[in-house]
C-alpha cells in the first residue's frame, strides 16, 4: 500500500468561466498533519473539493492511495477512507443528533471500527446529552462537534477539516482545537484549513500556502515559524 | 422526533375516525367524492416523497399514475372482471419499471432541467396514448367491470359496492401513509433527507447519491401507479388526460398547498384542492380564476403550507413564537449558493 494517501498533480479547477486553481501539486503522506493556509479566495476550499471530486470542471490528476481517481465519483473517493468536514459545518438540520451520527457509521478501509458510536459519545459528551435534539436546535460549537464526530464514524485514514473553528466563540474554539489534537494523537492523518495561523503552526508538521490558485510555498512548520517575512507576505500576518 | 409524532397523532387518529365513520351518513355523492380525494391523497404523498424529502421537483409524476391506469384497462378482459391482485401487481410493476428507466435519464439533471425533462417524458407518454390506437386514442378505454378481489374462490369484498370500494381506498391510504413514514424512519429515509439538504455532503460521506435518488424515484412512481390504478377502477375508464401535464401540475399544487415535507401535509393538500375544485366549479364556469387567486394567497401567506396553520394558531393563542420544525429543507442560502455554482455546471454534462 502506498504511503501517499492523497495527491493532486497539476490540478486545475474552474467555476464556470473563472479559473480557480492553476496547476496545484499537493501531497498528503500517511501520519502527517498538514496546515493549508492562504488568504480568502486563494483556492483552499476549491483544492480540497476538487480532490474529493466535488468540483466537476477540472484538469490534472488526483491520486488516492496511489491509484488514479481523477474521474471517480465523489462517494468512491470518500470510501477510500477520506472524511471531509466542510466549511460552514454541515449537519443535517432535519435529523436528530443520533440520526446524524448513525448515518455515517461504517468500517474503515482496513475493515475495522476504530471509532464506534460509543467512542464518539465519550469523546463528545455534549453530544451525548443532546442525542434526541434536532440538528437545527444545536449551537454552533455543538454543530461543529457533530460534524467532526460524524466524519470520524466513517473510520477515515485521512480527515480534511475546512475552517473548523470559524464563527465560534473563543472558548468553544479552544475546545475544538483540543479535539483536533486528540484526533491527531490517535494517528489519523489530517489536513487543516484555518485562519488561526499560529494554532496551525503549533499543531501541524508541514504547511502549504496557496496564493492565487497556486502553491506559493511549502515548508516544515518549524522552518515556517522562522520565516515571518514569508508568512507576512502571503497571509498578511 | 418522538415528540413531534405524538403531538401529531391525535389529529391524525381523529381524521381517520371521521373518514371511517363518514359512510354511515349515507351520502353517496360525498362518499364517492371522498374516495376520489383519498386516491389523490395517495398520489400527492407519493410525489411528496420526491419533492419534500428527496428534493426532486417532478413535473411528470402523472406519467406513472396514468400508466398504471392504462395497464389495468389494457390487460383487463373485456367481458368479465379482472383479478384485482394480479392486475394491481402488474400495474404497479409497470409504473415502477417506467420510473426506474425514466429515472436513469432524468436524475442526471438538476433543478430546472429536472423539471423540464420530467415534463418532457410525461408528455411523451401522453402523446403515445393520445395519438396512437394503443389505448383507444383521445377517447381512451372503458373498464366495464371493477376488478374482482376473489382469492381462490373466497371473495373478501366487492369493489362494485361503493362502500366496499371506499373502505378499500381508505385502507390503502392508511397503509401507504404508514409505509412512507416507515421508509422515512429507516436509514434509507435519513439518507434521502440528507440528499435533499446537501447532495455533496452525502457524497462526501460515501453515499452513492444517484442510486438513492433512483430508488426514491421508483418508490414514488410505484405509489403513484397504485393511486392511478385505484382511480381507473373508480371511474371505469382511462383517457390520456390522466397522464397530462395538468394532472402533474395539480398534484404538485396539492403538495405545495398542504406543505411539502410531511406526508399528512400532502394529504391535506389533496383534500383542500379537490374540495375547492368541486365547490368553485359548482359556482362558476370560471372557477380556475378563483382557484388561482386562492392558491397565490395561500402560498404568499402560508409558505409552510396548510399544515403550518396548526402550530401557528397554537403559537398565537399561547402568545409564543411558533416552534415549527423546518421542512426537510435545504441549507441556508450562502452554502447552497456556493455549491450551486458547481451544480449548474454539473447539470449540463
């Protein structure tokens, strides 16, 4: 089995007439944590969605576990052990918390259930208290926990977190970051998109910075920390 | 969920009791009218599975309704009664197969394109029956005997009897309702609700969305076929109008009037639509004008449909804001918009 879980080669993506990604090369190795950075509108979400097959107009190649899956249906890519926590949360408001969770449960690619329903409730005690509530009745933080819990129930090898802490109160943010660290410690490979650059630098092994639909630079987090000039140039921090 | 079910149950059981007791008043005309309404309620609920729960706004649902009616008329022997169970099975099967095949094509499109291609398919069926001798052309076909319910010589009921037919349709309505509710409570039903909320999200969770939509389309088509079969039995004839786009439009209006996303809403819509139609057409030749005005007003002032009257009234009596569960709805506009940019290009492929 290849150790590269997900790879984009010369990936271009378009929304109608606008050309969003301009030949992006991006690689996720098993076990690492990658911070995907860039200002608004630089193509972070588009890169993730294109690799998952959710953007239909694209050129280039997407490889999942070493096999070419550029034209594969999104659900087949997801079934290769890739879970996506979309921007803006992504719960199903009309289903209860329990239903939201149960609908995602399946064995991982290795056939095992590392994350069971019980384990998720133990990890997110707040959700355990609200099992019969409708998704529409949850607070923002609870919704985010539900989305992450649901993604974990698919027993992924790779978790893509897009702006998981956006729009949340500082206390709740801290809780979500703790959860992300907890998940990371279980050995799941993660790609994190977030505006909190220092939190990302703390947590990730490597960062990739996108600028105008291209990879502006990538570096080990430790090295990036020593180059504040670069971060300032591309991220304005 | 449990709470919502129990709050609903009392009015539902009461309505059922009224429907069950109604024939005791011996008003034959109204008994027959109610039979017709209940058949339309089954038809509307079958469409609500698509519109209200899967997010598929079909303008060709009458195709399956009409197809089952024509199937009965075509396979029934001319001078004796057909076997109810056999013909019912075949009619539903034909509708299900048609929905499956049509679904394979139309489900590749989305939004307004979906509305147009479902309409186009239904019109194809309409003109096949209208312009060829297959089903008697524009005159249609007569069915001189209602199907015979006998099983191995034992006849549990006789559909020629108005009362028996009424109760057969009532039981069909109740069974259809509970069947649909059961489907919705299953993992399959949850997946449909998820697909309506956000298709991409379901794909990201590993769901083969297309096949779920196809299954939903086929179930909706089969149930519409069931209603079409009952309707053909009731009137004793079929003509191309039963699969025309007027029919598809009427049933869509019933779903919208009652409030999509709850099967009892679709049933309420069917009751109100048919009753209004009967009442207004007895007053004036230009009843459609008034019908249109009423529908526009209802949609404007009750966007949640007639089924939202109960919670709204309760809220205004208690002086609280209505705690209405959102209809099996879509994402807030910002997310929906971002993703619809893709959907638009998808639907052209």
